[in-house]
């Protein structure tokens, strides 16, 4: 509600996105996963509800980024053509937008409508990583592990990247 009342306050939008994304992962997907074998219809409903949460979170995240970077939508679709110089203070926006998209993909069970967004997750996370690899005590590296393993082909090079991401996440998180 606070985000609805303050649609041009990027801090409030980010906080709402973060909470909605965490809720989607923690309660809706996690609880849904536990129901899959005992009540398939309830599992499907939890995933549908999570999808709605992640969709709303993604709208909040893009709106938050759009305040400072009006060309964010074009950049997400064509980063080679559209260049944006992000400020380090917007790493949380990049991270939580990637997390919202990742949740949407998971809730969609890899449907065509959601899986096409996977490259955006990598773009957002790698952009945040370039700004500050140590942000969130290794949180970006942890997210990159999941992203890299979600790519269609898990190559030897990807396995090496994942091992590096893991080691960095452990190092930065102590």
C-alpha cells in the first residue's frame, strides 16, 4: 500500500519489491514445494500466487529503476544497443529485480513466457557484480550460482564459473 501511495519514491518501491520477492520465495514457493506430493492442486495454487507476487515485485522494481534510468526497459531487451551507467547505490535495485525475475521463472516452471526473461537475470546480476563484487557479503555471487546452473547447457566452463562464484560467496560472507 505504501508503494501504491508513493509511486515515485524509489526507496519505498525497492523495499516493497524486496519484501514481496522474499515473501514469494519463502512462503509461496517453499510451501508449494512441500505440497507437491500431498496436494497437487494446492501446490499449483501456491505457484500461481507466487507468480502474481513476483510479477508485482518486478513491476515495482522496474518502476524504481525507471525513476533514475528511464531507458531501463530498452536496456533489458538490448543491452548492446542501449548503454546505461548505473550508480553503485542502485545495486540493490539490480539485485532484487533479478531476484523477482528469477522467482517469476521458477513459479512459471520454465514456461516459454518466463524462460525468455532468463538473460535479463544474468544481465542485472553481472551489472551489479561489476559495480561492487563484495556487495551483500557475496549475495551477487550466490545468485549467480543459481543463474549459471539454470542456463540451458551446463558446460565445463560454467561448472568452473559456479565453483569460483561459490568460493567468492564463501569468502565474502566469512
